[in-house]
């Protein structure tokens, strides 16, 4: 997944991303909008990510 564009549209955030098609592997562009902002206690970098994907 790659983020192509982030832009402000009215009161929301517009997000355009590219993902591979699961059936043909062609690039698919997806456009969406953030509808809510939620705070979290997430800390970066995620040290344990390697363990999840080994």
C-alpha cells in the first residue's frame, strides 16, 4: 500500500492510496475520507512488528 495524496476537503481529510488487486495484481487507486479523529496511545516505531510478520 502506498499513500498517493492527502488533502483537506471541507471538514474532512481526503486520502488516496494504491493497493495491489488481490486477483490480478494490477494497481488499484482507492479514494476515501476520514470521518472521525480518534486519539490513541500508540507509540512509534512499533518494536514488535517483526514478530507479527515472521
